[in-house]
C-alpha cells in the first residue's frame, strides 16, 4: 500500500472522491429521468469541443464544457418545442459535434492524446486539474441543492409538477446543463467514452436496491464512491487502466445490486 | 381581492391537428362563487377537460378573458401562472397521478414540500389532510397497496393540503365503481360543507351529475346550460 504515500495517488483519490459524489448525485436524476442516452450523447459531444479548442489553442476542458453545454441546451430547446424527443435531438446534435471534432483534428498539426481523451487517466490529475474539478463540482452540487425539490418533483411527475407551479421547462434545461457540467468533470477521470457510465451505473445500482428516494440518492452516491475509489485501488493493485477498472467495478456492483434486490423482494 | 372566485368570459381554445382545426372550447363564459360545488357535465369530447385546463391555468385560451378573485390572469406570464397554480389551485387528475415510489403521506407532502416549507410542517399538515379524507392509519402505505378509491382520496388530500381557493378535478370518478364514486362525491360534499372548499369537477356520469347543486353542461365545446339547484344561472 506504499502507493498511498505518492502525491499523484493522493490527488487521484481526491479527484475520485469529488467525481464520485457529483456523478452519484446526478446519476440519481439521470436514472429517474431516463437520460442515460442523453448523458452518453453529451459526453461524446465534448469530443468535438476538445478538438476545436485544440485547433484554436484554447484549453481543451473549456472546449469540452462549451460543446457539452451547447448540445445540452440545443437538446432542451429542440425537445421543449415538442417536435423532437430528447433522445432524437441529442442523437442529431451529438454526431454533428463529433463530426466537427474529426474535421478539426484533420487540420491539427500536433498529436492529440485521443486515448487519454476517450478513456481518461485519473492518475495524471495535476493540482490545477483538481482545482478546476473541485470548482465545477461545487457549482453542480450547489445548483442541485438549490433546486433539489422542484427538480425531484419534475423528474418523477412532470405533469403534476407543472400543475403544482413548477417551471418544468426550466428544470429540463437545468438538468441537462448539470449533466453537461458533470460530463466535463468526469472527463479527466474516465474519459469521454466511459463518463456516461459514471452517470448511469451508480443510480442503476441504487435503484435496484431501493425505490425510496432518500435511500436511492444516498445509495447512488455510495455506489459511485465504491465504484471510483474501489476501481482506482484495483487498477493500481492489478496494473490495469484506471478508467476501465472503475467501470468494471461499477458493472460488478450493478449485477450484485440486481441479485441483492431480487433476494430482498423474495424474502 | 374582490369579485367572484372565477370569472371566465368568451374562452375559446382551438387545437390544430394537421390540416384540421379541432374546437376544444368555444365562447365559454362561466362565473363561480367561492364555496360552490360545481360539475362540468357532458359526454367525452364535449370540452370538459379543455375548460378545466383553461380555468386551472394549465393551458392558454386563443381568445377570451379569465379572472380569479377579480384579478385578470389572461395576460400573466408563465411565472405568474405557475405562482397562482401553486398558491391558489389544487388539482385531482383522472388517473390520480400519485408517485408510486412514495408513501401516501409523502405524496400529499409533495405539494407543500415544493413550496419550501419545513419537513415537520409538511408532515403535520399532510397527516391532517389524510385524516380529513378518512385515511388515518394509511400514511405509510404506497399507492400500489391501496384500492382505487383510497388512491383517489390521497389525490384529494394532496389537492387540498395547500388550502387552495379552488380545487379542479378532471373526471375523478371515471376509474371508480359506482359505489366508490358515490363515496368520493360524499367526500367532496363533506369537505365543501366543513371547510368551505370550492370544487369544480368534470363528469360524464348522470348519477354523479344529478347530485351536484351547480351543473354546467357542455356540448361540442359550448356551454349548453348552466343551472344552480335546478334554476338557470345568468
């Protein structure tokens, strides 16, 4: 366990903790609102932003943030008009953003760390990354806390929320923007391809164990913590890529959760 | 605040369905005093739900005006309409629309919780509302473990817990057998008598309609007759 003394590993643990809390909290809403595909789409859209940012010399994280938020807002607007469903809208905007990314990369004269972008590497988180991660996560958690009640009601009963005076259109935009912010938060840790799993697996694990919302929310955060921190430790112990280890830990938890949930219902 | 609780004048709502234009409600004028128990009667497609949605600020008319307590709400923006729904109106939907993962008490408390009231107050008032609809002792039960009548009573408790000026109910008895439907109407009667709550609900069941003192009949989107205790309302 001597690796625990290394600063890079301590930063990785801190980053993992932050990402787990924020992804676990948002995963609760992703599963409630069935936004798994939207989360995946928004994370893929970040690829276009990173590539464009690299082309113009801007910070890749900023590019990812702008692209993810733009696709989230475009999705909310298009689906809010009633012409498209959220999954259709995000499907269209995501492939457009990715195509823009591919075109941008073809003009780049330097190499882009595509593997790192796709799969992330939590062990390379530097102090600046950690600061940005903490700031973005704090913003997501503060917004979640401020709007938790209307967001929860709009997530479980949109018609009832509208009748009760909740601005459901604003809640739809808010959850998608939070999703975009969280995708950017998770990019460094698990990369574009796997960040959507961090938004789905914790909530799915908790949902299989309980349907009461306080337990569901806390269970989602707990599952994310086990998934990220457990996966991180496993990746070092087994010398395998951290992003994949985190996702495989989450997948294992998911199946354990399903079996435990069934056993509990039968008891 | 002055004037009748509800004053609707010339409300018209027409929906576009492809090339076709479907009349939801045409030129509907209606006044409702505080403390009334009234029913919108008519067959399916007569415009009952459309009119309830307009009066409940869930939809906007294409023309006509609407005032609540003398305040013109026709031109209010979405935020203003949302505030009025939250503070002055309660809703009971045809299919009760309770949240299956929440207990009866939590379902009722949602209406208060959303206003930011403290948890303890939400709990106390929700229990009192459940007691007033005859569901004491069932606070912890989930909707799927309740009968249709009990679920609809929870929906009524949720609608009245915020002490709204007006409760609107869209075909609340439609999914109930006749005996349970009659008991739900008894409950409306009792809440109307004991708490002075104003109820406006829709029904296509003549046995229910005949028991209500104020009857507004709709045909093809128009108000065909409006009677209070058998006499026409001007």
